[in-house]
C-alpha cells in the first residue's frame, strides 16, 4: 500500500505574482526539476518544465510538481490566498511534500493534512 503525505503551509500575506516568483525561484535553486501544470488541459495533467521565471504560466490557481531524485510532490496555491497545499508520498526521512515548504519566505506555520482540528480552525479563519 502506498502511503501519501501532505501539508498545508500558512503564509503571512496573500500571494502576489512577485511572491509566487520567489517560491518558484527557491524551488529552482533547491530541487532538481520544477514543472507546472499547463492550464486548460481539462482532465489531463500535462506539465511543462520551468527553467526560469519567464516560463511560469500566470493563472489564478497554478499547480506545480517538484521533483528530487525518484520523489515528487504536487504543490497547489492560489493568487490572493495565504496557503499552499502539498501532496506526495510518505518517506522514512523528511517527505518532499514537507521539504518544498521549508525555507519559503513568509511561511508562518506548517500543518499536516491529517490535523483535522487545525485545518477546521484555518477554514473558520477563511484561509481556505
């Protein structure tokens, strides 16, 4: 059975284009490969490699795949929101789905996706 792991990163302020560029720049420096889901693909999940900030598709809800070795994590965010959701696979070391959040600018909290109590509080505080 494959075990999944996911995290919610809570940030100090809503995301702007510049803030999202900072995230992508961090991922480009830190991880082997960054891809973005191509907008408008319907049920298909086609991605494009992001090699520089000019490659980013600017849309309301960009989705990224971060790859490091044999592992990958999905990253979901939205303009003008303050959370990033990640999902990936369980690992005996720090899961990539957590690692992609670490050291991002203005990160104030990381919540495991299984922490229903805290997620409900964040929802009541209108983060979702």
